[in-house]
C-alpha cells in the first residue's frame, strides 16, 4: 500500500514539528506548513490524501482553509485538531465537511487512527467510483465522487 | 441576583480574556504532551535498538528514571488540562446565555476550580448526578448568575465544615428557575454552617427555598441578554 500523503497545518511550530516527528517514527511521514496560505498552496502543488488542520491561525484561518479545500478537492479528508473549540465550532466544521474533530492535546495513536480511517474511506470511495467507471456507469461514478462535497 | 460586576463590562472582559488565555494554554499543553510523547518514543526506539543488537549496543542508563518522570509529567499535564477546561467553561459564563452549558456541567467545573480551596480542609464536594427522570429545559441564565453565588455560599460554609467532611450539591430545573441544593454528605449542616451559608446567600441576593436543605433558587431573568463581547473571544485555536 502506498504511503498516506499527509499534510499538517498549524501555526504552533514546536507542536506541529514534534507531531510530524512522532508520526514519522510510526512510518507516516508528513508535510508540515504553518499557515492557512501555505496550506492552500501545498494542496495546489500536491494534493494530499488527508489534512490535519488547526483552526485559529493568523491570516487565512482553518475554517476558511476547510471551506476552500472542500470546494476545490472534495475527496481530500480533513481532520480538525484545535486548542479548545466550542460545540458550535465543531458543528460548523462538520457541516463544512470535516472528517473528524479532535481537541488538543490529543493522543498520537488516536489521531493516527483517525488519519488512517480517513485515508481508508477515501481509497474505498475512489475504488468504488473506479469500478463504476470501468463498467461505463460514469454518472454513478461521478455521484460517488460528488458525495464527498 | 445583584452580581452586577459579573454581568457588567468588567465581567465580560475578564471572561473573554480568561477564555482566550485558556485556549492558548491548551496549545502549550498540546506541545508539552507531544514533546513528552516524543521522549517516550525515543526511549522505546532505543530499547528496540538494544534488543536488535542483543544488548551490545545502545541502552540508556537512566531509562527507568526517565520513564517515571515522563509518567509524572503526563499526570501533571492531565491535571492542568482538567483545570484549564474547567476554567474555560466557567470563563464563558459572563459572555453567553447559559443554555449551551447545562448548569450541572458548569457547577462541576466550579468544583474542579475550587478543589484546592476544599483540600485545605480536606473537604470533598460531590455533584449529585442522579438527575430527576424528567428534567425540564434548563432556564436561560448566565452561568455567572448562579456560579458566583454558589461559590460565595461554598466559601462561607467551608470554615464551618468538619475536617475531611463532604459537601453534596445537586442542580434541578423547574418552572423557569434553577435550584442548586447544597448540603453535607450526611445528616444536616451545623447551625454555624447553615447560618454562614444563609448569610452569604442573602448577601448575594439569592432566594433560598424554605426547608431543611439549603436550596438556592435562581429565577430566569427575561432581560438577562448579555451585551456583545469580542466575537473572537473564546474561539478555537
């Protein structure tokens, strides 16, 4: 199985670098960026499978990144990892299509489990869509891909 | 209810600042937590290297001591996170209507924050979670409307509690009011404790229901709409 293309987005550099190091030790390398702007650029240059995204960042905040990435790349799974969001914020993120919502501090294995689950779901959707497309059922294939929107 | 300070601008300002600081603290705690986790990972990696080399290579002399210290720091971190969560919850009290945080949860947060004060007399405070089967919707009260007076009553009662005693609290809703009952774990309050509690309740302008138990009653305030506060205060980070 190919490696997960994972993008970590957080303006807390110490936190996100340590997190990346620990994920690498678990054989899950990742790309790290420190702002919403960099996140959008990173998604444009190489579409990730899963994004772990902080919400409050200077400049373009996480919610805006979530909105934009879900519009441009609906198949990318986005996991929110935030300091202490309120229930209302969690609901908003989920309504915008966030795959999961974790509060900091999070257990690394719990986070990794979510990332793997998100990746598996993405692969399954892609495989089902490909099967329909191979059978000539392009509309059904497109519907499956659009379900992510 | 005459806690005008809590309901006013100062209260809102402090609530917003505290909530924002709590969210920042959570970010710091997350960094501590990951750094501790990385130390554990490094120790585990070291152990694997040693195992692979049949014990001839690697091996950190102080590994066990480090593991103990890391576990201790994880424990402290857990306490700090619990306190910060409780503080964040209580800090929102002056910014918002209480509808989104059920009063039992808010009172529980208050008790977490008071733990150190209670410990001075080795008193434990327990929130009764056995809620009545049919709980009507909680009344629209700012948390500050009831948390402040409950705290004042607890503080007044504490010096009169026996060392190692227990306080039991319960929240009930009914007819547009919130009732918070405070009592000792067993039996009834001493006359001194009861008088101190009643005095604190009166000073806070809170209605006390007649009866053996000490029940503070907070009526829903139709005009208790909070003024605006900084929109970003208390948001996620």
